[in-house]
């Protein structure tokens, strides 16, 4: 008597669990295939924060509010004050020394030697001030560029975090898909064995069935 042919149905879904929690999976139905990924509370909070901050900061990356402008101006003014002090520390002692020397030798400052030397010192100080003014402009530009660079660095950090979360999602879904493929491959091989047997006997093709069972065991360990 011929027994009815056995059929093993394919696995419609697979899932990846982390610490006992369903993290990601694949569902297969008659209407199509869908995938899901479950964020834990902390992961979702961090991802939402990164997304929100990226959206808030991107439009104003090159816009300085009043507080930022005040801070930059304060840094520039401090740079100017220090530079002026440095110039005065160099030239005021020279002028005082020249005044004292002329007064000691000639008794007054109405002297052509004094005026000529003073003119040379003033010219040197004027050149120093001019050079320093260029330094101030360069310093202000560097502060501005540094501020913008820090903002882009922050945006890049936020975006990289968001991309890493998305990458983790895809990796989890890929693992779930691999499990589903492995499971269905096992069922397909088992059905092929049954299809080749008109009269099914558990002892027929024993090695194939044992191999299929081994694959199932390995699949169970992975799940």
C-alpha cells in the first residue's frame, strides 16, 4: 500500500532575539514580505535626539546669534588689548629713555636730534600698529572659521550616529533574513527527499534525513 506523500511547509518568518527580546525579524505572508526592527528605549531616545539636533542645527550652521557674536567680539578685543600692550611695552620705554637723555644733555626737548629720533620711533610704532591691525583681521577670521568648523564637526557626529543606528538595523535584518533562508533551505531539501519517494519509509535515504536534521539542529542553536 502506498502511503501519502509527506510535505513540510516552509517557515513564514524568522526573528533575532537579544537578551531574550525580539530585536528584528522577517514576516512572509501571501500578500508579501515585511521586516521589522525594535529599538529599545535608550536607543530610540538617543536616535531621536541625534535626529532632532541635526535638523535644528543644520539651517543655522553659518548663522551667529547675539551670544556667539558677543563671545567672538570679546575674544578679538582681548587679542587687541594684549597686542596694544605689547607694542606700548616696546616703544614707550624707548621714547621715555630718549626724552630723559635729551633733557639730561640739552635741558629741554626742543632739539632737532630729539625730534628726528622721535619721528623715527613713531614711524616704527605706526608700522607695528599697521601690521598688528592685519593680525587682528586674520585672528577674527580664524575665530569665525573655527566656530563654523566645530559646528560642522558636531553635525557630522550626529549624522554618523544616525547612520550607525541604521546600519545596525540593516545588519539585524540581514541576520534574520539569513536565518529564514537557512530554515527554508532545510525544508526545501526535506521536501525534495519526500518527493523522490512514492512509498515513504523512514529508513530510506537515511543519510539525507540525518543531514537535514543536523541542519535543523544548527539552525535551532543560531535562533
